[in-house]
């Protein structure tokens, strides 16, 4: 009977596979250039922690001394512990007229940042959207201002502003000197190249097919800029806004050159009012410096998420 049974082809026969030992599976190999192993990671963490403490030590030391009495530190030394007071902040605010100078910095910083970002976005859109003969040459022209030190342009800019006459409702002197307009224009001129360079690189990552579709729908060039490009580059604008607020707000050189009246000085120049004729209360200056740094820190923490996303956008694209 067994000889009459039909033979099953090999393709339909069930082949028993050997059991897989799950307990002896090999661990995945570590990819080169990936996460650091434990010893190297520990060493890197310790080094970064030490560098962070070294970087933050002057700031922490200034904050601590801003709450200490100057006479106490003179008698017991700065390595002592005690003499706590908050009168330094009150005296710095009143003696330095910080209310007036904070307002001056606001008048200079806000229009300067907005005007810089608006003009830079216009130029960057043209450089990224259209291809023409002098595309790179124009970008290099805008970047050239960042390569010149401000001190080299001190006399030419001062003479030029002295010869430009404006209505008296814009300036008490009748020229571009000793008014906020001139200081705003100088800050915009020096910051425009960097912002144009950054925004043009971000805009070049936008696919051209989006603009082609917008053209087919009848969108004008300005509409493509305002309603299509600007919403897509918001992270870059937020990152640049944080940097520009810091740079224009902390600007000291041109404020002392172009402004001649102390009531028009920004807050950074007002710190000079805390100096004494024969000695300087360093604890008072430390309290004033902390007050001056507060607006920049607030702006950074408010825009921190957008700032980080703007810096890392496109970092993983190859």
C-alpha cells in the first residue's frame, strides 16, 4: 500500500527550521560617529561643566556683589560673606536715570530691529527667488559692511552726518547728529548684510515648485513674498530678532559718537553716570549692569524656542 502513495513535490514539503536561540542574539553594533561611550561621555560632561562655570563665574560674581554694601566689602574684602542690601539697585536707578535711558534704548532698538529685518527680507527674497547676473555680487556687497571695523568709518560717517540737514522737528541740531534717526540708520546699515545673508540661505531651501504654483494661481511677486515666503521663514526671523535686539540694544560706540546730549544716551552709555569723581562704587556699577542686562535676558527667554529652532533649521539636511 505504501508503494502506491503519490510523492509530494519538494516545493510543497514543510521544511522544519532549526530553533533560534533568542537568549544568544548578538547586540547591535555601535555605529561610528554616534553616541559617545560612557568614559568619553563622562569626560566631555565634566569638561563642559567646568567651562560653563568658568564662563558664568563673572556674571554670578557681579550679581552677588550687586546685593552687597560697598563699605562692607572694602573693610572685609570681596571674599567675605555678608553686607547684604538692595539699596544699590535703587541708587543705580535714580542716579543713572535709568527710566529715561531705557526709553531711549527702546526708541532706538525697536525701529532698528524691525527696519533691519524688513529690508533684509526684501533683499534676501530677490536674491533667493530670482537668478540674474549680479546675484552673488549683490550679496557680497551687502556682506562687505560687516568686514569693516566701525572705528575705520568713524570720521567719514561723522562728517557725512554733520553735512546732512534735516528739519528741526527731526533734530534739535538741524543735522543727522544728536538725534535717534541717525543712530537707527547706522545700526540698520551695519546689521543689514548679516541678516540678508542668513535670510537668503533660508529662503533658498523653499522649493521653487511652490512659487510656480503661486504664479499659476495669479499671485503677484509681492504676494509671494508677504503671504508665502514670510510665514515660512518665521523661525529664522525669530532667531535674527533675538540677535539683533541684543546687538543694537548693547551698541555703545556709535551712541557716544553721534549723540552729544546726555539725555539722549541709550542705557548702555548711561552706565557712565554711575562713576564717581574720585572713586567708583563697583557694587553700584554691578547693580546697574544687572538692570541693563534684564531686558535682553527677557527677550531671549521669551523667544528661546524660536531662536533654537531657527538656528537648527536645515542642520540635518544633506
